[in-house]
């Protein structure tokens, strides 16, 4: 009996044994280059089968993968490498290749027929990146044991089985894309990888591949709702569409359901604790992010004094689970992320009497564009580097497609072409961090402590933007 196909990419198909043999061959190559257990290997790759092979090879050697976003510019990659100090690099991105010796994923892979040993459960498995409010991204460290729990929580929440078929368009360096890939392969589900998001390709493959679970962030949901020929596709194979990473826009979700009859499910997680809550797969409620998944505890605490609040009391959402990160790099940032062993999400919300969780605000000042978190301070640091800027502050405004857009308020010495600032940010940082608008102000409103009053800036300049 022939092995079932596990992964498809364009016209290529792979079984699990084929992926394992390619991973064993790549592990041998990495071993010859000096990769050993306990080391960190930078992995900067587009969405492709070789990413999966490289990840399995790194883990098979007992090393940890440092996942770098292919959307990042040189400045961001340099910061991530300095923070995590990987000894080796694998990928397909020229920026990483310029910064350290890189094994290119376009090089031919020679399969080998020997099993890679399972990694130590308590060893580091991966580093993903989560922006903090005070500057460049922090590295989030997950062990194999903790990440395996997250995979199990996600599989159970989705009701995933070997009969399911998925396609993945989200970047593999993002916790959601990574989680979906690892979970599907471990479960025996069928997956198709796409190089990038394309709404027509997505709809066509739901029809031809008979996809059963579709993942969507806000831009994908909006593209579905606005597609002029949505009804012409056969989407009857879908069990549901999962809305992830951004708050649900009910009108958008309901438009899709009204047009083609497909229902939505919502979930909530973070890079630090990947799966927190999920809706029921039958009769999901779009006004909540569901109930905490089994194995995850959620409490709400007062923003004033940290006291645990009763049902319907709004405060910071704190979470406890075996899937929580092992900590941050720099390690100095880890302590403030926890309170009595509970992970502090920085999100504000409440639990009702029946245990449904609702998110109402973010205590942290993060900006969320297409599901990617952006620290205002990271963009502000770039703007401060322009000689004409005397002070600046970055804040978010609503955006109909991306969820939020980035706006910069700047105080200047002399008259300044604001397009220069947009170009500067575009050159230094990833495209999703681009400025949608720059407003010139006499001064940046601050508290006596120096803290920026972003709320005041939003009130004065916070009209939504369409692009």
C-alpha cells in the first residue's frame, strides 16, 4: 500500500517518509557544517516544502530554530541575530545570506534513509518574535515539550483528523503558520503550501483540493466578502473558516456566510502562549473568542491593583498553561511578562458567567496590522534618526482591510517633506510596518513622566484610513 500524500506545493507532492528522508539528508549536511545539539540555527525562508524539511532537520540534530520573517529588512534581521546569536543559518533570503554564512534552500537535497532521533522535550525548539512596546522585537523561546502541548491544544480545538485537508498561506515564521504546518503533519492531515496569499488561488484550491478547514486573518476575510465571483466557487467541502490573529468584523463574516453558507469559528492566542481560547465548532459566536481550551486557565485581574475580578469584570487577561513560552530574549524582559506564574497577555477583556471570553482593548500599545504586531517604539526609533525630527509618536487608526494602520505624529525643526519619513521607514523596516500617514504637530503630548499620550493623538488625528 502506497503512502498517502502529506504535503503539496505547486505541482510537487511529498509523503511523510519522503519529508523525513529529505530532513535526514539535510541534517547530515548541517552536521558537516558543524551544527550540534543545543545550538541555534537561523531559518529565514519563504513558504515552501524546504522550510518544513529544514525545520525537521534542525530539530533532528537537537538544535533550535530561530524563525526570521522573510518580510524583514536588514535592520530587523541584524537585531534578531544579535539577540539570539545563532551559530548557523539556513534559508532562501538574500539579507540573511549577506549577514552570515547561509545554507541555501535552493541547493539540491539528497535524501537519506535513516531516522532522526526525537529531540529532548525540555530542549529549546524554536524562537519566534513578538514586539514589545519599548523597542525592537523580543525573541519568544519555546521548548519542544511546551510547543507539543500547544499543537495538541490546537488540534483538539479544531477537531482536526487525518481526513482533514488544509491550505496554508500565512508565513511559516509566524506562530500561526508554524502551528498549522506542524499540527497538520503530526496529525496526518493533508496540506497545500502557497508561496503567498492570492484570493483566486485560495478559492480555486478549496474547490479542487476539497479543503475542509480554511484559515483566515482579516485581509483574507475581507477579500472573501468582496469577491465578485464568490458564489461561482464550490466551497461545500469546508467545515468552517477559522478567523485568527485579529478581532472579527461581524459584518464581513456574515456577508460571506450569507453569500455561500460557510460558517466561521474564532480563536485567540499569542506568540507567547499560542492557543488560549476557541469557539465551539458548531454554532460559534462571533462576539467572543470562545472559551478557554481544555488545559488552559484564564483569569481577569484589575488594571488598578491586580485583584482577580468576578465574571463580567473587565481587566487584564492572564493565562496559565503548559504551552506557555519558556521566556524571552533578552531574559530581563521575562519577569514582567508573568504575575504569580500567570502569563500577562496585555489584552483587556472579561469572562461572562458561562466562561465566554471577550476582548475589549489592549493594555499594551501594540499596533496590529494583518495579524502582525508592531511596537510603536520600533518605528519611533527610525523616525528619531532623521535630522529634521525633534520628537515623534506612532499610533494606530482603524483600517477596513488591515485591521489597523500606522500613523506618525512628528514635531520638526523646519519644514519637512513627510514622504521622506515614509520612505525612511519603508527602507528600514518590514512593509507591514509602513506609515499610512504622517501628521506634523507643534509638540508631542506627554505626561510629566515623559509617557506619550497616544490617546490624545488618536482623538486629534485618529480618523480611519483606506490605505
